C-alpha cells in the first residue's frame, strides 16, 4: 500500500454513483442517480434496482436482527 493512501473496502465508494439505485420514500419507487430525490427521501444506494425495490424489507429484516441481538446482550429470551 502506498504511503498516505487508505485501503478501499468497497467499490461503491469509488463508483461515482454509476449503477446506483435508491428507494424513494416519497414516491414509493426505484430511482437512479439521474432522477433521485433529495437524500432525506431515499434509502440507498443499492447495487441493483431489485435490491432497491426490496429496501423496506431489508430495513425491517435488519431491525429485527438488531433487536434480537440487543435482547441477547441484555439476557432476554426472544
């Protein structure tokens, strides 16, 4: 690794938005970088339109997993 450079952990960070898809909470649709609403209205970026379309399910699944992990740490049964 060259001095002064940090390793890149994701191609998405260096992608400049090409191939990025978002789920718009205001319009309930998949949007691209070209037609994306302001950041406060979108989830993403996602690598595909299908992944963006499933954004709300992804959020729900992650929240449930985090809540279960929190309960496990607190010693609660779930």
